């Protein structure tokens, strides 16, 4: 009887999670943070376009806050000459000691590769960049970008392939984003002071408006209901699927995929930039990365 009840509770919460957020909707589950005049939502809320012109960019955030789970969307990046534009897609809490998990897509001249830029902030401290070239043209079709995080690790996925892991090394005194509620955000903006080759290449406004397209927003994550969520979202239960041991570490196949990405497409790693850190690397750099 007890087991049956646990199972029922788990099923009911799974169903609740499903209906609310799995097939999330840009109308009901996100709000504009700026530039709503430069955006469009259609197809019953399944499709979103963000636009950047000389006057403004635009951006959205999820209405709800989360702690752990998986946030996914398919994005088709600004095509053609997108140099100087940045499409950002990230999770963030608020305040000066905020946590943040980033994907940023740095545009480029026609035919030149985008850069997939990643970073993680814990307790307000970032400087943990890793950058990759995509192994496909991210502007010719939609590709899925997923931020998965649980009490053991954060994983950045592109089309289901892990490209980066940030492990929980709190036991060595390294902060991990596991106590602050985060929203998911996406925005398209002008970053031509730094984005393309360090700001050398400016936006060519004759190509405006620049448009990034989104679909299939999936928020399979623990909805934050207050400070009690810190323990509730981390509890190992069937409904908290992200706490299952299979997600606490990449499996062997995923480690192979991540190695393939690192060996062939990684162009920057903060753990290898001796010049910048002058030998004072972040402590996680000397520990197992994934
Ligand atoms: C743009 O293309 C150039 C030349 O291939 C490359 O060096 C650079 O990393 C690319 N990406 C950005 C964002 O500058």
C-alpha cells in the first residue's frame, strides 16, 4: 500500500510536470524582458522569433524559476552576415552572488563559423569560459540546445551530445549552483564591441533586421516554490528524475562523445589559458572535468 501510494504520488507529479512545463509555450511560460516590439510568437506559442535592428534587440525569460532539471529549446541562429550579434541562452538567478549557466552564440561573417561560448557563474564568480565551433551550420536549420543540471553536475548538450560538464566539487570548497532559483533567458543583442574576433568586426546594419528563431521550448525542471525547494528539488525520488544515478555522471558513450567534441571543436578552455590566469587556475581545473 505504501509503495503504491509513493508510485501514485510520483505519477501524479509527473503528469503535473508534463502538463505544465514539458511542452512549454512561449505565450504562457515566458515573458518579454525587452524589445517586445522586435519579436513574434506564433503557432499556438510554439514558435518565437527575436529580432535585432539598430533601435533594439529583444529578449525573453521564463515566468517560473527552477532548480535542477533540463531546459531545452531548438534554435536557428541568425543567418548570413551575423558578425557582432550575440544570441544568448542561459539560466540565471539574481543578485550580486548570482549563479548562471550560459550558452552564447557569437555571430560571424557569411560562411565563417559561429562560436558556441559557454560559461558558469557560482556565487557571482564566472571566468570559466569554454568555446567551441559547431560541427554543423547552426543557421540553416534548428538544433537543440540543452542545459541539464542536477545536484551532481551541469551538462551542456548540443543535439543530444554533451559538449561540457561542470561537476559538483563542493566537498573541495568549490561552489556549485544548487541553492538559488534560476530563470531561463534568451536574447538577441548587439555585442560588436567584443563578440566577433574580439570586437574587430562590427555589425553591418545594412543586413538588419537580424532574426533568431526558436521552437520546442521544454522545461523539464523542478519549479521553485520557495527556499524549501533547495532540499525538495534535490531529493532522490522518481518524480525528481534528474536525481537518478544515471544522470550523476556521463556514461561511457557520452564521455566518448564529449572527448570527440573537445578534440575536434574546442577552441578555448579557461583551464588551459596560462597567460590569463598566470598559473592561478580555478581549483576545479586540477580535478576530473567529466
Ligand atoms: C569567425 O571567423 C573567423 C575566421 O574563420 C574565426 O577566426 C573566428 O573564430 C570566427 N568566429 C568569431 C565569433 O569571431
